[in-house]
């Protein structure tokens, strides 16, 4: 039997990274035991997605992997972010990791950025969803029993009214023309809370829906178990 490569998942808790994780473990070639997430330290939330750290920790536990966070300040400049990531990648390399999973689908510049960051390291970035038609991906995600909720909408691309909605057939059918069904162009971000690779569904309650930076409409997800 071929030895599985020690692998970590780079994830903000959304549907694409979760689906990439599912596809990776289904292949049987990768041993994925860690989720790497960037946390904005003062708020204890996933950077950009705004998901509470307690929820992302519960997600990782339900997926059967540990959570490793990269804690960054707010605001965080590029130099600070890159230094934090470099240190984290060094730690993961020392721990024997050789591959990293990403949920990117078709943005070449994003893939090139990730590959550049890992150049010269022992870790190879892997893209299980790469170049798959997003119309097919979105329907497969739902048909397989995955569940997600919209946590952030870029109101310059999509109406803020979509924030807080469930990611389901109704959501997809109501998306305006030109909006990618997976939100690959940054139109929206999600939190995946159930699916075939979850041990338990992640319970949450919808909180306030708030516009931040005059652009991003966030739906706060409350963790009923958070103290």
C-alpha cells in the first residue's frame, strides 16, 4: 500500500475548501489531519469570512481534524501576514507535512500566488476542484448532502439581501446572471456546517446582518455553545 502524504487543509470554513477536503480524502491518497485557518486575533473570527473561531473549531472537530490557526492583528499589512504565514509553513514542514489542499477552482492568479508562496518549501499545494465547471460543482455539493450558509456578500457584486441565506437550489436559482454559482470571484463567502464527511451537523443561530466597510454584508453566526 502506498504511504499517504501528510496533508493540511487551508480553509476559512467555506463550502469550496470543505468540498476539496471531501474530494481529497475520497481519493485515499492524502492523509489530511489539520485545518489551517487565519484568525483575526482581536475579534477571534476567521479573516474575511467573519466566522467565530469557536464555530470553525467545531467544524474541524466534526471533520475529524485538528485546527491550527494563524493569528493576525487588525489591521494587518502584507509584510506581517506573509511573515506569520512563513513561520507557520516552517512549523508544518518541520512536522512532516508535504501537501496543502486549497479549494480554488479557476482563478489562475490565485493559484500562481499560492504556488509562489510554497516555492522552495517541502510542501506542494493541491487543488482538487481545479477547472471543474462551477455549475456542476455547486449542484454536486448540494446533491451530495452538504449544507452551507452565506456569511458574507460583496455588495458591489451581489445584493446584500443574499447574506444569511442557505446555499441551496433556491439560492442558486435566484442568483443574477453573471454571478458565479460558487462565488469564485468573491461575490459571496459561506460557512459549511454539514455534509457526508461531517460526524455531526454544526448547530448555529443567525445573528445580526451588518454592512461593514460600506461594502461587505456580514451575517453573524452565533455559536450556542460559546461561553
